[in-house]
């Protein structure tokens, strides 16, 4: 059967009507990749849901396709968002596909170039402000309240509706829920959406249980962990550099209901996991994604992820989203004379 995108595949689980346009860039249907080498090393069956293979390179496409389709259904021809990068790229792409306007407010100097380039090439009207994400979000909320423009940040309930479909795909791939789900937490929409999805899908699919959910925030941007707003959040993982998450209360409900937790991971551990995932499994994900692996390792070492269990880590974005971080964390390539003998000495030493 030809895949037609999330709206068509999961319409029975989504707020879709006969008037909802079948908007799609063939988002979703991303692979669940078993980490063979890491599973062997840690004695746990580790899988990664690689959301970096969505059309714009991140999980945001799942929610954005539904949010934009519903905006069009409601008569809107202009969407707006605040973004640290991935949301802007996704919003701009789906607006281009739908032939409507898109405006994006970003924190100046706080967005990865790969993501900014996407928003611009898709034709969005991008405005950089001297402030952080949370301040930018307050502006777009105010604008959407006053003018005929649709807000498509994760405050928009249709975003979470689309994002929950990743849970459906995990269950379809495994034939059951995993024992543990580990994922990054920024604005906390994704952790909320995954839990919603597992709860909606596992009964119909006769799963044995729901997963324990572990969320991870960067140490310099961990408001939920420390239970305080970070007015100046800082982390190398720009996608989760958020000091006052919109879905804060929902995230706490998820971990309480699932028996999990939300914990902080240092930037150093994030980069270690970033390099380990690529070199051990051939999977290149952006730094914020790799906090999932850093968290999995931490939980295994603490004995909180049991041996022989099944754990799924969510990789929210493609590694090419943030090329600067990759370049800063790899060996520099030296140029030598084009001489076979010298080359042989280097590659066989």
C-alpha cells in the first residue's frame, strides 16, 4: 500500500474532518533502528526512533502537518512561531507546501545555521530578536491573539496530536510497547505527545504495558529538574535551550504516571553520546537528540534500566541540522602530498 502521510494513515486517531486538507510531505514512517553494538555493550535491547529522517529533518513535521492543515481548514492563510530552529524549518516548509505565509521569530545568535538556512530557503519571513526563546514565544502569542495569524508552536493542540503518532509507529515496529522510553525535553511537548500516543494505542494493539518514561534536560537549561524558570538557559544542545517550558505541568504528569523521571545531563555527556552514537552505530543526530543516549547510559549505569529490557531512545533531529557542532568535535583533516607511500604509512600505521 502506498504511504500517504500521517493525516491519511492515522486519521482515525487524529482530529480530522472531511474539510481537513490532505496536506503532506510524506512525514512520519521513520525507522526504528536497533543499536546492535550498543545493545551488546550494555546488555539491553536499545532502539532509536530516528526522527531526523522526516522531510525537514526533525520530529516537528509530525505535529506541524496537522497544525497547518487545521489552520487552513479554519480559514487561515498566515502562520507564526517562535523557534530555536527545528520548528521554524518545519513551519516554513509546510507553509510553502500549502502556499500560505509563514513568519518566524528567533533568538538572535541562538539558532543553528542548518536550521536557519532551512527556514530562509523555504521562504519564511524570519525576524531575529535580542532575547531568548521564551521571550520570543511571548511575542508570537501576543501577535496571534491580536491579529488573524495562527500560532503553530506546541501550545497549538494539533501539534501534539500529530507528534503522538510516533508512539503508534514504535508499537507497530516492536509489536508491543518498550519497557522504557527515553527522550529530550525542551518545551516538553514531545514527552506529552508520546505518552498520549502510547495511552491511546496500546490497548487496541494488546500491548502488555506502558513504558516507563525518562526525560532529559541539559544541565544549563533544566527548569523542570530544578523546578525554577531559567531566565538565561545555556547549553550546546540548542533545540532544548528553553528556560520555561510550555508543557511543564504535562511533563510532570507523564513521569508521575509512568513511574519515570526527568533528569539533567551535562553538555560534556551530551557530546560524548553524540560522538558515540555516530561512531558506534553510524547514526548522525543533532546534539539535543543525543541526550537520549546519554540518559540511557546514565540509567543503565545506575541500574534503573534493567538488563535484557527493551529501551527506545528518541532522536529528534538530524545531525546535519547543526554542522558547526560536528566540525568543532571531529579530528582536523591534514593535507599531505599526493604520494601513495605516504598515504599507505598513514592508513596502515
